[in-house]
């Protein structure tokens, strides 16, 4: 009987490995092989024009690409902008999602259709969304500038997506940067809304009712009863949102092309590869970004494990 069960266990193990083989092959071709290629390119002084004549046997490792990356002020500016962008997007997206979830927590007439409308920005294709925003903010025919000049007293149209700093009552405002942050909040707040709404449905109403009976105000009830229940999902959302925003390329690039002080690290990698045709430096930048994201991923995994254990 033991021999038969052992044979069955081995058979199940073999079948499991066979079922996993196609997935592992796809992951190897799509992830591992390109990563190894990037790792190889990062330690070579290589340009796009050199790729046709490239040979694996001609590998001569060099650290010039990394020296070039860390010695340029543009890298540190892009890194600072990327960290600030990810931080701002994380705060405003989760904050907006929390407000929406709390506003639609209790039933009211029309709550279902409104919830569906809230999800539209998240499911909208990014190309369609960025095109719509570019049309709205266009300095020549955009409705935002038309309303501003007609009703708000603007003297001239504002190029929102390419203006680095704009003077507002004597204060320099990073206009293009705020535009991409606002777009990211509009696009991703529905995801935070879904996560927080799902967690709110599991919060016992008895605790809130008991707090209100004991004389707590609605704000105190939210702070001491509801918010502790949401802390876990908000922390996980914050780490995930920061990682996604840190590596985000599509939204900011389609909106501003990196103009107006919005050159993030992913956009800088693209410009280095396509604009300057420098494969080695672009690969080195990609490795630096990978290391930074790996550190954030470790934080996320540890938080997930601690949440499962608790």
C-alpha cells in the first residue's frame, strides 16, 4: 500500500512538472533571456549601429556605462523626479480611492451606476485616455484654456503639458508634473476604490455602532474603528502603487514625452536607447531600475507574508 501511494505521488509530481514546463519556457523566453541580454549589453560600450556585427565571443566587460550613468546630473534629476512622482501618485490615488469608497459605502439611489462610472477611467485604454487629456489641455483649441481665458481672466493660453514651472501668485508651480500626477490619480484611483470597498464590506458594523453609542463622533469612529481595519490593505496598496508608478512609462510619455521636467527613469531609458542609440548606457540604466524595483518588491513580499501570518 505504501509502495502504491509512493508511485502515485511520483506520478502526480511528474504530471505537475509537465504542466509547468510550458509556463517555465514562456517565462524563460520572455523574461530570463531578455534580462540576460540586458545584463550582457550593460557591460559593453555598444551602440545600435554595432549590433549587426556583434559577436558573443567579443565580450569585453567595462564599467564605463555605469560610470556614465552615475556621473551625469540628468540621471539624478530623473531619479528624484521618479521618486517624487511615485510618492505623489501613491498618496493621491489611494486618498481619492478612500474618499470614493467611504462616500459610496452606504446604499443610496443610483449607487450601482455611479460605481460603474467610477471604474471607467481604469478600464479605459491608456492611448484613448491620454489623447482625451491632450485634447482637453491643448493650448490652441482645448476647452480648459477656452474656459480659463473667457471666464477666469487668463491673459494667454497655458501649455499645461510642456511648461516646467508656471508662476501662480508669485509661487512657481510645476505644471507639467502636476498634470501627469493628476492623470495618474484619475486613472488609478478606481483600483484603490475597489480594494478599499471590498475591505470595508468586511468591517463589522457593530463596532461602529457601539462607538457611536459611547459618544464617539463620526470622525473619531472612522479614526479608531474603521481606519485600523483598513490599515493592512492601504499599506499593501501603497507599496504596489509606488512600484507601479515608479516603473510607469506609458502614461507620462504619451502625455508629455518627458517635457516640462517630467523625464522619469523609464522615459530616460527610452530616450537613451532610441534618441541617442546608446544600447550600453540604456541597459545600465535598466539594470539600475531593476535593482531599485527589486528592493521595493522585497518590501511588498515581506508585508504580504506578515499580513498572512497575522
